[in-house]
């Protein structure tokens, strides 16, 4: 059965910490396009703000959201949501805010996010590679994001760090989880990371129960 067209996007932002003199894009294209062959960076993860009408509030996630009519494509959705939720502006045309450059992005496989017990939403993840000498400053929207984390590759891309927990509000299955600041990264966000690590690093994290 063919997966429906994605209606939303999320950003898997990876910052590769490199000295300023080495950050010219033409020197590092192979590193950014093939991250498994280069330095391993830090990934941006957010904790959703708590809202009584949202069953996923308070969970760990990636910045992102639904495509709006004003978005020409899902990449534009990704950039808009990244700016709105965490104040990270990556659009080169944006003259009102300082942008973080150079950047490259790649489409990752579409992942189904659970909307309810029976409904799933196809989401287009984008990997975004940034080269910085330090981690970018973020300006969180408190209505959307409670906290943010920059998590090193070594903490997430390790099978021995995966634990299994009964965490879903919809069933009693044990789901693979990754620890982040005494919280669990699981579900849709875990699946995005799992596919990313498998494709670019050849790291096979446990698959979620179907």
C-alpha cells in the first residue's frame, strides 16, 4: 500500500562543531552530504510544552509541524516551523535575523506519526547539517516548546543506551527508548533517528513494535 503524501515536516538538525576557518562550504561538502564519513555532531531535540488537549504534550520531539497554505513546499514548512518554535532562522533571504550558515539538507524517508489510536499522519523529515564553532543560541516559543537539548551523537547512536518501556497511552507494548535528560525519546522521533542512523552510519537500533 502506497504511503499518502506527507502533510507535515520535521527538522533533524545536526550541528558539526568545526573551527571557523574550516567552515567554508566547498571544503566540507562531502562531510555534510555523507555525515557518517565525517565528524559526528550534536542533535537538536525539544520537549513539547504541556497542554491538556494534547496527548503528546511534554514528550520529546523534533521541531516541525503541518504544512500551511502559504508554504510552497514541505522544506519551506520545515524552515518556518524551525524559526517559529526555536528561533533558528536558516533562510538565506531573511535579512531581519542572523542566519546560521553554511547549511545543507537532505530528505529522509517519510515516517508515519500517530495522531490517535487509529490515525497516522505521514511526515517528511529533513536532515539539516550546520557548521558552527559553537552550538546556536535558540529562542523558544513557550507555547510550543518547554525546553531544548543539544544531544551528542554518542548518546543516541548506541544500542546499549536503548531501553524498552511501556510508555504509549494506547497500548501495553514495550517500546525502544533513548535517554535524554532523564526523559525518554521514543515513538515517531525515535523512528526518525533510527532510520537516519541506519542509512548514514550503518547503526541498527531496535525496531519499534508494529
